[in-house]
């Protein structure tokens, strides 16, 4: 608890030092686009600490996934993963970030002061994904919960793939996932953003169809994904079609 208090105090002091006009621009961007990117949510020493922790956890606990997910319209997942329990057992910075009331309050501010909550489903709280081979990708999907904060630990150079493509204000048709996905892709404009290393982006991931494009060489994209809930999420019966396939702990451990 003492560490958490120190962690929150450091973050609160840092966020309070950011320019109000800059924060209002981020809030407006999130309201209009469903995505806002930052490189200064944390002070640099904590960014470095989170990066070091994520890389260590990846090196010790990564499992390879090369699968197609039926529930999202038969879209591919080709990457290495570290599940929530491994991070919780061996990590310190990443769990503290998720538990932080200061972070929740800041995300609530970005969400036009509408409450953002920790999700009620433990396996999806925070995970690590890593693309490291040519063609590695995180295919088109929607998230189970309304919000995701994605922290980019490693990123390829711009032009080498791993672009975030997204279509906001869309609906996951779980009854007809393949035809629903096709309809969105055919009728809506795809937006895209390159997210550099040590940046993060906050996304309305439950209503934004999104993917990470394939790597174009053997570079690396490593992210920590934190999931958050809206008020509505807390009273909905949310299913978790993809989590077991991707993050369950029975596949063979591979080195990365």
C-alpha cells in the first residue's frame, strides 16, 4: 500500500504540472475521435521503469499465439503474449498503474468527466502483446469493455508496419461477426495513426473497430494493454469470447 501511495503521489504531481489547455485539447480529441495519444501521462523515470518491467516480463513469460479468432470475424492474431496473472505475480509498476485512483481520475477527465472504472473481469485487467516477426499482426477486433489504454513499450520505425487502424462509432455484431466486420470495412473510412515508442493512447475500444497492421520486417512492437469499464459495462452481461483463446495458459512457452 505504501508503494501505491508513493506511486499515486508522483503521478498526481506530474499530471498537475501539465498545461490545462493541452489537457483540454486531449479531452476534446477523445470526445470527437474516440482516441487520444500522449507521451507525458507519466514522468520519464516511471515511463522507463514500466518499459523495463514489461521487457523483463516478456522475456521471462511470453507465449506465442498464431491463431484466427472466429468471434471477431476470423481475424488473425500473430504475436507473443503475457497474461495478467504473470504480470501481477512478478510486476510492480504495471499493477500499480492499473490500481491507481489518480490514473482513473485522469481517464475520467479525458472521457468528458464521465466515470471510467476498473473492469470487473480480472484476466483482462492488463496484458502484454509483442509483435516481433515479419507479418506479425493483431487483426481487426473490438474489445469486450468500453475503454483501453495502450502503452507502447517498443515500436518499429514509421513505415515498417504496426500502424493502428481504426473505425470509431461501430458495433461488434457477435451473432454475425464475419458479415458484420465486412460491412463495416466496406462502408466506413479507415483512420490510422502511428504511435511511437514511449507514447500511450486512450481508446473507446468497445465501439471502435481496430487492428495493428502487420510488421513489414523483423522489428518489434511491444505494448501493455490496460482495460477499463464504463458505468454501463458494470451492469451489462459481458462475454469474453477471445480472452480464453489468446491468453489462457496452456500453450507451450516460447522464447522471444
